[in-house]
């Protein structure tokens, strides 16, 4: 980093982004926000058709979309998104929609199609290898038709969980992906790369630990362990930094964290994602980090959102009995982090009483030097369960 004046981060507002409970949608805790061709906003999220809220890997979860014509002040009633390929809404899960617009104006789409892997039940039985079909399409500027392509299990990996990313100044597209490459292995994380505006893609591994001893559970029992979710940063020097979640025994050692907390790991690429440095543990504990692209501030420092750890010893928390969101900042390209702001109550003043209250979020630029951090609030302790999207408005100077 340079010796220029340090950027300041000010929280201008903390409020509600989206709450659809009055319309019968109590499970809005994630999803994607996209600016459509007419500049309206579309928020797409998964909603369970078999229960009041959704859990990981339940079937019967389908994409819905709510739209806003006034920048997110008001929202339309959510509408179900489906295609003829879905034959049974309660035994399948489906999502599909736009997730990125390239500088050439091409819109990229992605989604999944999941079919129940057992004769009965409401959720996937085999969590050790979730071989969903990944869907993909691209629409060039001025086009209206879509040609949806199937990326079956094994196209890039056996499991293919595609998340956010960005476009480099060179035009290269880079998006995060994680999963099990082959049944029985641990999770690995990597990046999908395209140099032709999304027409073709290839996968590069960022992090992988093959030792099965990092697992809490035996092979073929429950979820694997390993490296999964990533937050990417593009530094002022042109380096790509990846901050990576490591599950289970992979990164334990947080003071007071017991067997629940793990450190985030770090890797970097100096050649636009072709090769990556050996992973190293950071001093940042927690889970539920920023999806896709983190925020690089004018002074070169990095800003990420993640959950506070279970540990009550690691940070000097304003309220020791509450959990919450940690907006953390790094001045050394992600090697070490310190809290920039800690949020432990919702906009109404209710405490974040469980670790999972603060879900994964994303940054959105709304004006010059002004950003929103939008994240899910998951109120386990509330009856009925409360799931909605909250918004921090940040001014960067």
C-alpha cells in the first residue's frame, strides 16, 4: 500500500432492504440483486413451497423475483420463476436468472436444477456429493432470445457451486466456484475464467487440501470439509486476493472458539487468476463472508463483511452476549484484519441473539464513494422465524 491519506468509512444509515412477510414470504435471507435493461431492480431469491421457511438442500425450493421501479424503496409481489423442465414442484428445486452484465452489455444467466435423490422425503439424502445440474446462458446486447446450456456434474467439478465475481480491466471474467471434484474428496475452491465475454469457460483451482483427516465426520457422512466460499478483491496494484472459508479442522485455533470457529484463509494471483499462491491462514475468524467481490477502498485497504465468531474472547465486543456482523478491514492485502464496525442489533434495536443472525451479504455501489452492504438477517430465536434483508449505507472518503 502507498502512504496516501487513509480512507474513512462512515455508516450513514442502517435499515431494512427487503421484508416480504406480509406477502407470505418468510424465508428471504439471500439471493441476487440485478439491474435490468430498463434500470429497474430485480431481487431473485429461493422460497420453499413445502414449508414456511427453507433449509439447505430441501427440495421444493424455487426462485421467485420481486421488482422495484424506484431504486428499492418499494417492491412488487414476488413471482415464481420456472421452466417446462420442472415437472414436480415439490420434488425438485429450480433457480435461473441473470447474475452479471459484462462491459460489452452481455447478460450472463445461471441457475440449478435439483431432483430429489430418494423415493420419499423433503431433502437430499446424500449430502456428501450434491451433483446438481448447473444451468447457464448468455444474452448479447440487443438480443432477446436465450439458449440455456446444461453443465452437468463433471463439467468443471462433480459439485459446481457458482457464486459471484467481476470483470478485470483486460476484459477477463472471473467468478468463484467450489465443490467436490470427485466423490469422496474434500471440497476445493477455485475460479471460472472466460476470455471471450462468457462464450467459453475453464476452471482453475485456488485452494485444496486432500487430507480427509480435516473432517469431523467420516467420508460419505454429511457435508465434506475443505475450502469453499470465497470473497475476491482486486487491488490497486492489479493483484487478485481471495479470502476463503475453511471448514472444520482445517482452520481451528481461534482463542475461545473451541471446535466451532475457524480462521479465513488467503491466496493471491498476480497473473489474472491463472496461478495462485499457497494458502495461508489470516487472523480473521468467522463465517458468512461477502459473496463475490469485496470492496477495495481508495487508499488500497480492503473491506469485507462476515459473522462475528462464536468466541467471546477474540474481540472486545460492545455487547458480549450478542452475535452479529463484523465489517473488517485489512491494510496488508488481506493478511491481517481489524474490525471497522461491529453490528449487533437490527435497525429496530433487537439483539442478534444467535451466531447465524448475520448471513452472507454483498456490496452494491449506489453513487460516487457511496456503497450499500446488503445482508440476510436470520432470526433463529424469533417465532415465527424471521428472515429478511438488511442494508448498511456506507460513505467512503
